[in-house]
C-alpha cells in the first residue's frame, strides 16, 4: 500500500510528522490548510481510522502505526485544549 505523511504545525509552533499507511490523508486534509483543533481532530480521526481499515481489508489486521499516529494526534489536541496557546493546526505538507 502506498503510504504518506502529513507535516503539521501545532498552535504552539511545534511540528509533527504523522504517518498514514495509505493516501487517504489527502482525502481528508488539504495541504496548506489551517484547521481548528476540533475540526482537525475530526478529520484526522476519520482519515487514520479509514487508513487502518484499508490495511485490515487487505491484510486481515488493522495498522498499528496508524493507531499510534491517531493516539499522538489526540494527545496533542488534548494538551492544546488545556494550554494557553490558542490557534489552528496547519497542514504544512502532505508527503508521499
């Protein structure tokens, strides 16, 4: 399966590279777009869940790396919700 990464910039200025086992990230996220935490969380959850299910359909088991990416994203969102820095999550690049 073709894989891809999303390079993200969080509201506090930190960056993260998120893995997906399929190109489905490009169906849910737009390169250069800025999303609120809630909107980004919804889109990332949908994309990474779908990506993991594509792996399950092909190989018979879900993708552990997609689950780890989703867990990391959700943890960052939770930290930013209680933090003092408010702003969007920016998708700096979608890399194939």
